[in-house]
């Protein structure tokens, strides 16, 4: 698939996000899941078809597909395609294959709530469906397609609610990637920016690189520049200095899981941004679909934080940047206390403290 060098004007934002950048969808023959391989951006735009359980699990684990909503969708669709080879088996054997594949996909990324929730939905539909394995597969496919459609609608609603917080010419900082690449629709935090731009509010965006995998500079800046929204990349350590300069009006980030009390798990570095924003009196907003809210987790201390391989830091993008045998602390996420969150933007509206989900 060829991506245009430049999408003209703000009116192109929705077209680019919904019709051009589709991070996860059914393959053309409906026998696989097509993803954008985000490891290769911004240098190359490559789509991959996932057709086996190994391919689905590997794509999620290696961040070929990433972003809490997107991995939930990819997991749900991937569960369907991973059991296609079992469609000629008995009903009991087929359901056993579904459960086994679900367990493996669910275990690939432990922090974001979207993945287990989406997997559980498809498994529940499989277990309740009547008929043959072919009938069960059809029911599973409908459920996975519903998860995608719901996410698209939620993204748009988040954008509408979030844009209401933008003044004309707002200068906004974001962290990691929360756009079309991370969801099934136009994004979460970036959805608010896209809608603000569509409304003529002309936001200017600053993007943390987001160490160590640079999702901000590689992905968010790539999305925004092609939507012709002004964007500036900065190293993570420069965010507090930028705030001190008076150059920011608000911060808006995404979330991978939000506990019942409003504590927010998001990409590592988010907590530091929230602390700096509070010190400088800058509103700190979190944008997330209701599927990211986890009332079963009472607070952030109960959130399991994924530890990533040390070589993501030692050998960033193939180059040795630390001693080969040095110990590495590489959590994928941190937890921002609810006390630092000005408001949470969901598809149902803007929620302010005290939080209780």
C-alpha cells in the first residue's frame, strides 16, 4: 500500500486516519489479520497479514502492532484466524483450541486491559454459540468485528469531547503514540487533536520522543505531519524545560489501563510528565475509551507493569548504546496517581475527580 507523501489540509485528517491509516483490519481474503508493522515506521510503511497463532502472538509481543485499543482488536481478530485450521474438528476439540489460543494471546502483553477484555469477549461468544465449528467461527468473527466498530465510534466520541478542552491556537504536549496507529479509529489523545484541527482551532503539538522505542518521534510525528498539523519533537528529558518556558497550555496522553480510583498506567515517562505539569500549573488530561477503565483493579499498585527486554535499551535499533552486559531497568509503563490527573476524557464525556469507576 502506498501512503501519499502529504495529505492536503485539515479536511484530510479523517480521511487519512480512517481510510488510509488503518492499523488493524481483516485481510482482503478474510483469512488473516492485516496490520501496519509499526516497527518499520517512519522509514517504511509495510502491511503484514497474520494468519497463524505464532504470527499473532509475535506481532503483539514485538510491538509490530501496539497501542492498547489496537492490540485488543488484533488479539480478538487474531484469535479467530488462529483457529481457522481447526474448523474441521469436533465441537469439543474446536472449543479446546479456542481456549488454548486465547490463553497464549492474552499472555503476550499483561498491562493493557483491552487485550484480555477483547479476548474474553470472543471466547465467551464462542462458548455460547450453537452449531458446528463453522457456526462458532462465524459468531467469533462477528464479535471481533463489533470490537473494531465500537473502537472506531469511541475514538470519534473521545475526539469530540477532548476538543472541547482546546482553546484556539492551543499548544499541547503528548507522549508516546495515541493516534490511528494505536487504535481501530482515529486515536484517543490524538483524536482530540485531530478534531480540534478540524474545527479550525489550529493546535500546535509537541511530542516527546518516548524512549526507548521512540513511538512519539517515529509514529506520532509521522501521523501529525501528514495531517499537516504543526508538530515539534523533543527528547523526553526536555519536557519540563519546555513547560518552564511557558510554551505549553495543556498535556494530553493516552492510557493502557485506568484503575477504579483513577490511577493511570501509560507508556513509561508519563508519570514524570504529569509531575512536571503539576509543578508548572499545566492541565494534564488522559484520553481513553471506556474499555480501558478497569473497575476490578482498585488502584495503580495492583496493575502489573510489563518489563521489556534489556536490549531495547542496550541496543536501541541495533546499535550498542550501553555496555553489553550492564543491567537494565526497562518497564514498559509507569503509573500516574489520580491526584495528578486534571480530567479523564472518555467516549462518554470528560470525567473530573474524585474518580470512581
